[in-house]
C-alpha cells in the first residue's frame, strides 16, 4: 500500500514538473521556432516555409524601431554594469569584513533598492537629472539605475563568500612577506574567482533584460527591452521573434562562457593545491 501511494505521488509530482517546464519554456521555444518562418511567414503558426530570412532583416534598415542600435546599447551597458558590479561588490565585501562607523546604515541603504518599486526608483533618478539640468543617457542615469539593481545582489553574494573564507590563507601569505596587493592578487582572487564570475553573470543578465529601471532613466535612445516593448504594437513580421532568438542566444552564450571560466578557475585552483601539497612533501 505504501509503495503504491509513493508511486502515485511520484507521478503527480512528475506531471506537475513537466507542466511547469512547459509553461516556463514553451513560449520561448515557440518564439524561436517562429523566428525561422519563411519570407512569406507571419506571426503565428502554421509555419510557412523555413529560412533565416528574418535574421538578415535585423541588420537592415527598419521602417520602425532601431534593432541594431538598441541591441548594441544594451550589450555595452550590460558589460559596463557587469564590470562595475564585480569591482564595487568585491571592494565593498572586503570593506565590510571589518566593522566601521555607519556600516550597518550603509548596508541597509544599499539593499533598500531591492525593496523600493523599480518604477519609483527610476522615476526618482530621472527627476534628479532633470532638476540638476542634466540630460539622461543610457551610460549615465541608465547606468546608475541598473547598478541599484545589481549591486545589492553582488554585495550579498560577497558577504556569503567572505563569511566562509578562511583568513589563515591571507595570514600565511603575509607571514611569508607578501604585500596587501600580492595577497589580493595571488591568494584572495584565485580562491574567490568563481564567485566573482557569478557576480558578473548576475550583473550582466539583470542589466541586459532590465525594463522597469530603464523606462525613465536611459534618455531618448532606448535599450533593447524598451525597443522591443515599443515594437510590439507596430511590428507585424517575425523580425521581432528573430530578435528575441538572437538575444536568447547571447544570454545563453554568456552563461556558458561564465560556467566555462568557473570550471577553468576550479581546475587551476585544484592543480595549485596539488602542486603545493607535493612541494610540502
């Protein structure tokens, strides 16, 4: 009886999981499939031929929208946010290893941006630039708005990393005459390198598809999510689907590259540990 109930529960959970995966990834696969419509294809099934016609249209002049410009802006902004998130999160994580004046207040101020509604935050940034007489751009006000989204995540990850970090490695390096810069470069960074890659991945993916924090802060030139939103009522060809497929491919490529870097760093760290052990023997 117990075995029968267990088998029934397994099938129920398996069915629920399959439905979850279908509703999660089904729309994405539908868009990818429709992006390969033939030249005379439309926005819905059934497929009318199979070709890469709509991908070539992406890099041609469009009657509405700016696919190429918005894509390059989003990609550049995401890379800048990724680098800034890694550098600032690492610096802040190291600073918070020791208590300093107003450290608690600074921490709560940093993570408060996760609680404030995104639309209110980007509205505040837009109004601030307007009051100061500054023109908002994707690389100024837009960059700041995106960092309010990525930095709290990066800082929380760094807290978790340094809470588990064994300080004896740093102390041993300093006992051997290493400077602070050498400790950072040859001890700290190789150990926490995979975590920094994860922080960078967070920063890139959160920025690349961010809509709410871009809406009122990037100025007159749209990022890709804003461009796609504006085109949903004007584009009547599968070009939009081709753009979605391209951005999905870029996102998955970045994730794959980051996982590859993590694997390489882990192998190097393991090899370094083995070589150190042999040296001691």
